[in-house]
């Protein structure tokens, strides 16, 4: 009779790390959008997450946001235009920097950001309960090690 650890190892042997990271990340993004919409930020859609993802757009140049998201500047500018039209951010010229632009969150943008933080804290608490405090702490610690490593660059 196989132990639960052996069964888990067998189940995960053929799953690649990309799927193991992607599926929970996508579930979190879907939940963020669902709860943001329910909280009155009903214009936000999944593609907007490319702009709104940590650390957020406030104070960044459009090219930096595009690089973070792994998207073209043209695609990010479409999302920025959308978010600007909905009142979440504004783009303005940087004085004396040859037409360079910077993105600033509006009051509505900041409110959406803080709502996202609240939702993410709720998700973390649910995961802590599901996994147990020790295993959840291990998960976060291991992900942080990967975050700080050359593996993600």
C-alpha cells in the first residue's frame, strides 16, 4: 500500500513546473477580477492584470510596464489607454526628458490596488488554512528563493 507522500509524488512526477505555477496564478487572477468587479471596479478584465500586477503601474514608464508583462509597448499602450479611459490612471510627460511619459494611478486606481491587496490577503489566509501554517510558510519561502534567484531572470 502506497503512502500519501508516494501517491502525491506519483501524481506530480509528470506535471511540469510551468503548469504547477501557472494554474494557481491564473486562478488567483480570475478571482481578483471577479472580486474587483463585485466591489465596483466592473470595467477591469483579465488583460488589465498585465498592467496592474505587482508592483503596479504607479510611477513607471510604459516601456517598463511592457517589459514586466512580457508584452509589446503597443499592446501595453492599448491597455493603458483602456485603464486611463476608465479613470484608473493617467499618463503624463516627464518634464525635460524628451517626451518620455510616466504612469500615475488616480484615486480610483489606488482604491483598486488596495482592494487587490485585501483580496490577496484573503486568498493567502485560505491557502494557509488549506495547506496548514507550516506548509504554507514553506511554500512562500521556496517561492521567495526562486523569486530572488537567477531562475526568474
